[in-house]
C-alpha cells in the first residue's frame, strides 16, 4: 500500500501535462509525405510548363499575324515633284520664268495581280499549318521525354529499394561469421569475406542512389521543379499495354508526330509552286498627281494640271525569269516529297524496331519478376541458412553476388521497357490516342 503511494502521487502530478500532450497531438495535424507524382501528372505538367511549347505557340501566333496581311495591297505612295523647271540659259533656276513650270503632288497605288495575292495568301495559310504541325509534333516529344524521365526515376527508386532489402541478410551473415569465428568453427578469412560483401552492397546502393538523383534531375528539367520536391508514386505504370494497338501504329505512320511537319512542309512547297506560276501575271499601278503652275512675269495665269498615269508590268522574258522560278519551286517540291518518303520509311522502321524491343523486354521483365528473382532470393536464403548451420561460405557469396546483379539488371530492363513504351505511347497526337 505505502509502496504504491509515491507512484500514485507522481501520476497525479503529471496528469495535466499528459492531458495537454494528448490534446496537442489531437489538434496538430499528422505529418504526411507529399503524394507521389503519377505518370499522367508528370506528362500533364511537362506539357503545361515546357518553354519549347510556349515558343511554338508564339510562332503559330506570328504566322497567323503574317497571314492577315499576306493578300493585302501594298501601301500607297505619296509623290512630290517639280516639272518643267528651266536649268540653262538666262532664266536658269527661276521658278517663274516659264509658265510650264509646275509643283506636283500625287498618290500612286500598286495593284498586284489577283492570282498573286491569292497565292501569297495560300502560302501564308500553309505557314500557319506548318507552325501548328511543329507545335503538335513538339508536344509529342515533350510528353515522351517527360514519361521516359518519370519511368527512369521510378525504375531507379525500385532498384534502390530492392538493394536496401539485401542489407539485413548481409548483416546476418556478418554476425554469423563472427559467432562462428568466436566458436572456432570458421576462419578469419570467411569473416573478412562477409564484411567485404556487406561493404560491396553499400557501394552498389550508393551507385543506385546516385543514379536515382540523376534521374530525378532529368525529370525536374521537364517539370520546371526543384528535384528535391519530386517523388514518383509507387504504383507501376501499365507498361504492358499501349494506348493504341500495335497494328494501328503501323497503319498510322503519316499521322504520327515525327511525320506531321513533313505533311505540312509538302503542302507549303505546293503552294509556293502556285505562287511562282502566279508571278507570270502582270501587276499594274495607278498614279494621280496635281500640278500647280505659277503666274508669269506679265501677270498672265495658266490653269493647273491633273495627270493620271497607269503602269502595267510586261513579263516578256518569262522563259529566263518566271519559268525558272517555277522550275525551281517544282524541284524543291520533288525534294520535299522524296525526303518525306525517306522519313516515312525511317519512321516505319523505328516503330517496328521499338515494337520488337518492347515485346521482348516484356518477356524478360516478367520472367525475372516471376521466376529468376524469386529463385535467386531463395538460393541466397538457403545458402545463408546452410552457412549458419556450419556449411561453406562460398555458395552464399556467389548466390549473393548473382542476386545483386539480377536486381540491377532488372532495374535496367525496366528502364529500357519504359523508354520503349513511351516511344510508342506518344507517337500519335493526344486527341488520337484512344485505348
């Protein structure tokens, strides 16, 4: 009874302090780590924040502004002049000596041929389409690179986590070796070998963490964020499923991002051919001027003069001028068409090679996750148990080394699979990517 009284008194004295502590814990929100960044969020943020896409939008706006004035008439010209001014004889440089001397003011307007203005408008419109195609193609590149960077970071984090789980067996092996050395059932060499294996594991973990930080920096480059604020979520992406069926990718080569600028470039070349043909159409201009004549010395006056002038181009040497331009533009069109076909063949090859790589990596990754890695883990675990029971150390060292190499290789294959998947998943514009 008396022995319990001091404990009772101590509890009463600290009752209010404990109550305050509990209330404080209830009132203070529990700390939680910021949610991980998903693949879709990373792609969306990269698309919103990419400076290159802002540049493409500005280029499209510039092309639109240029198109507004493409078919407009040239600005009129104000003309000022002096006609019939004597410059020789006794009356040289006298404005009032000759009644034909006039001060002139006028306006001149050039009128390019309608076919030329329509052709210029078509070229400007094709320029808008080309700017839009470049913007769409660049958006696909940004999405692919952001997704690749996200997957690289996710794979690096998995590698670090997998290697960290191997620390405990390494610690057990070191303790076992020391215990067996103390009991005289093993040698110093085995003890040092287990310690070296543990240190080698730490080296591998350090290298994996460095690669993880490098991948984080790559993702930060696309998101415009501080690398310290980036953490991918643990949920793996669906790397075994593409947004578009593989067969559909092979039938949509012309609509894929790398080919979009070529289609608009060929259309622009065609419109430039039409513009060169339109150069054969003559332009004309209209000028109107008013001439004011001064009074003569004897007091007589002459009427002022109104002059109207029309000028028309004469394309008389079209064979060596306009026809040459048309031939040059057609040759450029043929070059663009040939380059587009070459780009189309190259893109077809790229898609087929990437599909083969993606399918092959799927099999390797699945086999490692379902068979190879579990076998390596069981082998290392069994070898460690046999060593703890008095067996030889070498089987565990070999099994341990193989397990580490398999984890590293698996992380590398995950990254390669992710790159192949991203290269295929973001080929088509987002509006055409339908599961």
